[in-house]
C-alpha cells in the first residue's frame, strides 16, 4: 500500500518567511510524528500526535514551530519567521502500533 | 534526559568483512530498541527491533543485534557485509510507557568497498 508522503520535497525560503510542511500518513495509522535532521546530526523529535489525545509538543524548539493534525489524517508543520538554523530535513512518520514508517522528508533551506 | 550514543560516525569496510556498530543508551528503565537504515536516496526503514524476550534479535538482510541490559547497549552486527549495505544506520530508543517517541543516535555512515 501507499507509504507516508510529504510535500513539498524541497523548500527554499528567505529568512523571516513562514513555511508550511505537509505529511500524509499511512491510512489507519493512529500515531504521527515529526522529526528534524540537521546536517551531521541525528533525528531530533519535534512533536507526536496519538489519536485524539493532546499532542506531545515537548520537542518543539521554539514557539515559532507549531503543528496540527486533523483526526487521524494529514498533519501540517508550520514554522513562522524562519531562521537559517531551521534549515534541515523534516521527517514525518506514522505508526500502528509501534513500528514507525518514515516519509521521504522535506528539505528546508532558509537563505 | 535520555540519550543515544553511536560512537562510530563513519565506517569503511571491504566486502565480506564483519560489521559491528555500537549503540549505547542512557535510560535505566524499560526500553524498546530499534535500528533503522537509510540507503542512498531512500526513506528510513526499520532493520530490526527489540521489545522483550530473546536479547539476540534477527533483522532483515542478515543483520542482528544484541541487547545487553547491563551495558545499556544494542550493537548491530553482520558477519559479512556487501556493497549494497552501504547506507546510514541509526540506533533509536523508545522509553517504556505511554509515549511512543523515539530518541535517535547521530547515525553511522557505512561505506562498503567492492
């Protein structure tokens, strides 16, 4: 079946602009995760959605970052007033129940 | 805070050589352990996982990993690597309990020379 998809695959933006990244999880997966991978570093947890429970936002690096998920479907990660240090690959994963399946990522470049 | 350490950042091997990639974690409670692999140009995918039971876990493509609780380690092994094993390998830990978030190591880039 279809895997996790993310769009756009690449995004170049100017410092100070807002960006929105999209994730389409595998149908039926109740959990959805966002991670960030900066160059030369491991994956950094950002936020986790589980069904209708309140999301675990403990990994969001600042209040410029926010994410939403409608039910058990699409999620969007929004970064406001982007900074150069936000440049990274943003990965989305979904799971049911434990194994996380990753999307291809969105490569964000902030000039 | 829980952390995961992968001490080998870049490993170069010849085909047929044996592989062992180290992974140590800091959490003292119940953990679930994972190795993920990212082949060039592809998504991250699960190689193997440990939840409970036999501490020697077999994964895909001939990989295995051993959970040694006393050493807080979950090292990845393969007796004979192939050129197609060239990839980046990530160790990850999930704390026991309600959260399902994974804590990842920084990754090990493996290059296998033909």
